[in-house]
C-alpha cells in the first residue's frame, strides 16, 4: 500500500517539476508563478473574481443575481484548495459588469474591463497587495462597447483591448514600471470599416446572445463580433482575432514600433465549413508545439491549427526592415488539422454554447467549459508523431453549477476553480496531472453572477530566492532532444492567454522556476515520509 503511494507521489513530483520548467502557460495557457504556502497553509496567490452587476447592459441574459459590488478577492490555500474571502469592492454602478481581467506579467497590477452595449467600456488598473487590498491606479475608455478581452504586448508598454459589440480593437499606452495608463487610446482598428451595427441591442428588440437557436444565431452573426486578440508568442507581431459574428480568424499585422494594428493580412474559417455556424470565441497557443487551438462557441467544437512559424518570422523580419507588408496579404500562418466536439455526440448543440478554452500549463491537456451541458470537457494532447498537438477526449465533468462561463487553474495546475454564472457560485476541483480528470474538493463559494476568475500570484521582492540555474535546467532549453525532440518555447516568448505572468529574462525565469521546484520537491518528500510511516 505504501509502495503504491510512493510511486504515485513520485509521478506527481515528476509532473510538477516538468510543468514548472517546460511550460509558459497556466490553465488559460497563461503562466502563473507558484508561491510556497505559509505556515497556516495559505499562499501569496490571490483570485480576483468579477461579477455582472447590470443585466440590462449586456448582449446576453444571465439568470443569476445582479451584484451590488462587482469584485471579490480571495486568498487561495494550496494545501486543500480552499479560499478565504479578503475583500469585496467595486460599486456595481461604476465598475459595471467587469467581465475580463488580466494580471500584469511583472507587476502586482490587474486590469479589468466593463461590458456595456450602450456605452463605451472602461478599463480599470488596480494595484494588488497580498492582504487583498486593491488600490485603483488609473482608468481609461476602451473606445468601444462590450469590452471583452485585454492583452499586454511584449514590450509591456501597451494594452490591447477588444470590444465585442462593435468589434473594434484599441491600443492603449501603459507604464512598464508602474502598470498605470499613461494616456488615452493610442490607435484604433475597426474591422467594419466604420459601418454601423445591423443588429439591435436586447432591450431594443434584439436577441438574447445566451441562446443558440437559428433565429438568435442569424442576428448574432449579422455583424462582426471580435471576441479576443492574441499576439503570436514568438515575436508578438501577428494579432489573431476570433470573429464570432463571421466565423473567421482574422490575422492582423501589429506594428510593434508604432504600437498599432496596421493591416488585416488574412482571414480563414474557424472550423470545418460545414455550412453551420461556428462562432469562434477564444484562441490559444500550445507552449511547446507549433499548434494553436480555437474554441467555437456556437458549434461546441475545438479547432486545432498548425502554425507556420517560418512565415511569422519572415513577417517579423520584413517589419523590422520597414518593408511593405502588402506581399503577405492572403498568406495565412494557420492551417486547420482537426475539429473535435466538446459535448457528447447525442447532446443537442442548440442547448449548449462553449465558454472558455485553455491549455494546461503542463502542455498535456486542453480544457473547455460547456454552458448548457454544465460541464468541463477535457482533452489529452497527443505528443508523438505527425499527430502531435491534436486532441483526444478524456471526458466530461459536471461543474456543480449552471453556466460555467469561466474557470482558472491555480499556480500549481493541480486545482481548477470554476465560475458558475447562473447559480451564483464558484466551485473548486482537484486536477489529476496524470489522467486529466477532475474531482470536486467540496469547496464552494457564493458569488453573485461570477463571470471571470483571475489567478494573481502576488510577488514580494523581500521573499525572492536568488538561486543560480543548474546545468540540468539550462539543458532543458538548449538540448532539442529533451521533451521528445521538441525544445520548449524560450521563457521570454510570452505565450498569450488569460492573465499571463511571464518572467522577462531566461536567467530570472530559470532561477525562479528552479527555486519553486525545490520547494515543491521538499514538500512532496515531507508528505511521502508521512505516508510511509507504519500504520498503527
């Protein structure tokens, strides 16, 4: 019995160590920094949870409770997956419907944006402390309606915002040292070319975007609807924008010098072109393979694309030389290689829409939420041969609530926190690093209409551990034979996803990850010693 426990613990240790060194992403595919637990079991990791506060201002129709205060901040306990509520803030009339948040890669700063189909979205920047205090640094207009996604560029000097309702894209300057906004919108891009909206808002006789019937879809897709913006993780010069309204992935040239979206280089379908709507919602890169994943909200599918990294590099070199970009028009950096359903084949597609997609930080799993089927769909990522990066279903797991709009992994990747929007709850699950299955921990918290969960690993300079990287860890980045012949992405490659926190240099990254791995190994050894004690 004890021998089996030892084997399981050793395997878990291996997974933890590998995920620390080889991954750049956290379960949004975003990288989050692990922090060692304090003596009381708590950690420096906070969860920033936002809520809807005014349903009339939304394109869709939540069925939960409107929040009077739209932000909850929790401290996470990695020992048992429990959370302690530290703070509630954000007047629901002022911080109205915050529905997407991003934690700064280098600073204890979080950005959150409001969702409003009548008025321009607002983006708030908050300074976070480990005790849960949130001090507003600045606020800026997003330049469009129903702001739904935020991205920080590689230089950490601009934040890119996506406005779902009118489909516009905004670039806003931020301070790389403080994270606060240093001005208003620097540049804008409108895929509609300045044309007005065709569809009406819900309160003006328009459809409820929560539904998935034919008549609703027809009106949802009468206009473009940008839903995300992800910069390529290699050079940060291609902006990928899923257009839910037109079933397209748009590829833009992002000029890093002028900090502006200059040109639409290409468009391609987000799925198999079956004649039925797909509705691409989120886009994410794999941390190791030249692969990207798109979740299609309306068709309940995940589309897998190969990525032409050589073409991306060619575009980047041309941009650096200030060459005209016209010769790249019509050339796509993506190629569809697989489409797989997120729900059981017999379940009605009209009763489900997908929420979030993420790549687990280990690079071994893709995770998707199903709103309607009320489940988390988990896929194993194939790792060998020509099918490396493609997906195979692990299973579907009930979220113990309704409408799982969003979810997030903790820093270790061993816990999954799910926001069940329409049952006013967030639930915590164990994530099995070997099988990819999840199990309910029993930890559940009441939050009105939760729509986004952001992992915030608060960093304290006084606690920094200056550990020199070892030859073994360096070899992980230099020897292409490690990891099945595929070198991991360099630590400064910024895999874009929700709430990324990517270290800014390789040495800092290696030192930080090695220190964390040492702490985790010691904790695992301690637990192993306890389990190997003779039973009384």
